[in-house]
C-alpha cells in the first residue's frame, strides 16, 4: 500500500508525474524532457547526494543558469528533506564566500562557466561533501567535483524510507542590491499556498485542500505553455516555473543568461507560448521596442496572457502591449515578495497608476506605528502586510525575523515594507517601498509613480528615482535616466513632461543621464547603485 502524499514539494511533483508522465515538462534550448524524465533524473541526483552524506536539513547550493538541471536539483533536495539554496550567478568570489558561509553549504551544483568564482569561495564552506559540475569539458579545477550527468547515474535504490512532511523547508536568498543577501525559510506547504496559489494557478477552482486533489486539477485544467523570463535563481523565475509544473504544464526556459526581448519573442512564436511572465518595465520596455522595430515579424496569436511580478508594470507599457499584440490579451500585474509570497493581483486599470489589491483574509494594511499595532480603517495609510501561510523567518537572523514578522490582533503577519492605503470598499492602493519613499519639504513622494511618469516620456528606455540630501528640502527627487541612442539629453523636457502628470513637488530637481540603468538579473532596480551614481554626478 502506497503512503499518503504530503505537501512536500517533491511529493506534489510526483503526483503531477503520475498524472501526465509523458507530457513535456521542461523545454530548454535543444533539450526537451518529460515529467517522467525530470523525476528520474532528480531521483538519480538525490541518490548520489545521499551517498555523499547529504541528509535532512542540509543545504544544497545551486549556482547555475536556467535549465532543467536547476529544477532537478531542487526536487532532488526536496526528496531528501534537504534544503535547496539559490545562488546568484552574478556574484563575485567574495559574495559567494559570504553566502556559502551563511548558508552552511553542504552540497553544490555549479555551472562550469562559473568555476573560477567558486575556486576562491569554497573554503568558506568546509562542510561541503558533494560537488557536481554542469556543462563542463575536461577535468574540473575543483577537487572532488563530479560531472553532473555522471553523478545522476552512479547510484540506484529507493528513497521511500525518507519521511517527507508538510513542514520540510526551502531557503530562498533575497536582497543584495541594498545590503547583504538574507535567506528566507519557507515550509513547503506554506510556500505552496502563499507562493504557488495552492494548485489553483490555472484553474478557476481555487486552492486544493489535500495533495491528492492536484491530479484532478491537472486533468481538468487547460494545458498551458509557459515562458518565465526571470532567472531560476530568483524567486520570480523559480516560483513561476513551479506553479506551471504543479499544473501539469510545459515550461520553456532560455539557457542563456540575461533577458533578450527578441529571443523571448522568437520562442513565443516558435513554440506557440500561451503565457509569458516578465518582471515589470525592465522587460516590458524592451518587448515593446522589439515589437515596434519588427512589425509583423512574430505570430503571437497563441499568446493569451503576460504576467508581471516584483516590479512596476507601467500603464503606458501595458497599453502599448495591447496595441502591438492584441487588445484582448490578458495583462496581469501581481504583487509579492520573498517574505510574503503573492499578496494579490492588481486590476488591469489600476487607480493612480499604482497596483491596487483587494483586502481579504491574507492581505491587509497595518498601522505599525501605533501601540499596539492594528489593522487600518478605511482612508488610512499604513504598511501592506500578508497573513496566513508565511515563512518561518530569516535564516540565522532573529533580529530581522522579529522586525519583519509580527503579530497584529492575534494574527501573525509578514510586513512587506510597502506603503499602502485602505480605501472604501476594501481596495488597497500600494505606493511602493517605505525605504524608497522620499520626504521633500514635508511631502511624501513615492518613487514608483515618478519612475512611471519619466518612463512614459518618448525616448526614455529606463529610469529610477532616488532621494538625495538637500539643504532646503531635506531631500530632493533625482531621476537617473537612460535614453535611446537617437534621443537628445534634455532634462528640462523630461521635467516638464513629469510636471504635466504629477504635482510639482514630485518633479525631479535633477536628471542624471546614464548609458544604462543598472538592474538585477530579475529586473529589480539597484537603488544603491542609483544613489552612488547620482552623488557622483551632482558633486
């Protein structure tokens, strides 16, 4: 008699495998693998990791580009009750040393192209007992490194003796643009509901109540071809991919690092993709540019939805996508973070150009400055919080855990850090991060609405906004702007454009022009770089 399934993420995937074993699960470059093949390869890797001493609670670093191997490594760790750790492929050796030490790394799956960075970093992980190299040629410079394709064939046997559980954990590292990366500890069941929609991502029936129901959802749901454009090393890319797999869908991954709009559109047209996931304007603007530059090049008729998460998705970019693709395309603007999961999905025509959510049992606004903290009343502005299925906290950081996860009116909440207003009728209008709010002359300026206004100026490729110290105003608004090559640098024209859309105190006092706005691989603005750039330019 087979054991009852749990909400362990490997257990849930096994249900998808049993339901559609020969359906393509992941297509990456020339490689096309079915659900059965992905599971068999993950099983082989798990057996090899176990033979090297990896056990429940041990951390498994994945330092790799997009590919089926990234997902296989995650499922292999899940099968062992081990803890996968996402590693940013842009990190230097020093940054890797910090992460490997902080995560107490026990195993590492790494990309051969990233070997040099790892050579100087592995001494920070003295407990490493299993190392596998991806896509390498010849011998590795790293002692004890085994070829990944060899590793997954070395061991045979069963893992049925491992008691998988709902509260097995995954460690998602986040941050690094404004400080050191920090690991968020998610129990599997909590992440499945808060991050993945509880198995109801592509069906109208809502979350499942027990693991076995996942098979019914897969059989009843429409099969989707999904192209996540964010890298798997970030929550946005990994979560979108797992949502798709738990729905029995086919996931298409770009093996080349970095987002390329034309390459993405080539894939959409060639593979007849139904859903494209992006990260706000950082990917939306290049998509619009590519479509305008190449009219008629791509047949995008199978594309039914573009979903954006983790960054501003401006109204004018959404309007342009409707104009260039189809007025009927479904544009999804969702809100969430590594610490909260998915807070909700905005309406397609957001009020004030900002995300607006619906207040419910898992999403609310809190007045944290009051003693004791309370939930907001209609008309009040506070901080967006998420309730319900939540992370345990930050890995090895009790102070940050206490600051981010708190109890309000008897409910445990995750504090998003986003300023939000609760309107009549239960609508929540989200203005952006409290840490990025600019106080100029006593007035609050939310960077995202100014960024959207700047980006709507013809000729602007990208823009971020920061607050700089000012003797008169306390802080002044400064825009860091990248233009198209044929556009003249006219800061006053941009300021005038913004003034036509926003109140005068929100208009940038200065515009700093750059060749390119620096962003993370997932498309988030690097505000630390932006401030340093503005300071250097305005000395």
